[in-house]
């Protein structure tokens, strides 16, 4: 290796995932990222169940999910990424079930692919 040549290494999949979310919105909160992953693994999950899995209270989880919803969704909060959709829970009139949107599913598949491969990057 030449003296001025930057060392290279395999890019960490976690870094790829963080960058995928930062590319969508650099201000996204970790609670929303965690919520996204749990929804991706448990589509149709209720907010209450999601809060339990994420070890957050329901109000915090609701805000995290609403930040992942589309801008035109009822109660959407910034950054309104359009990654999840919500429908009325047929077993609980006050609750909602959360699903990935097509855009959320595409991001999930992209993240799965990033985890399966390493991309060479230059350090420094």
C-alpha cells in the first residue's frame, strides 16, 4: 500500500443501516428507527404491543410511529417519512395496527441486502 493511500475495510452493515435512515432524514430519532425494525418484523402490530417490544411507553411509541407515517396521515409528525401506515384495530376501537408502506418495505429490503453484503469503503 502506498503511503498516501487510505486504508480500506469492509463497511459495517450497521453503518449502512444508519446511513439509510440519515439519507431519508438526518434528524430521525432512534426510537423511530427501532420502531421501524419491529414493525418490519411484526407487520400488523398494535401500538401497545410495539411499545412493549421497544420498552417505551405508549405515548413515546405513538410519536415515533407518527414520525414514520406519511405527511398526510392523521396525526403525522415530522419528519413524516412515509414508511409505515396505520389502520384501525378491529379488536380495539381506540387502537391502530401498523404496517409497512411500499416505501417502508423497499427500505426494509434494502437494509436486508446491506446486511448480507459488505461494501468496501476507504477509511479516513
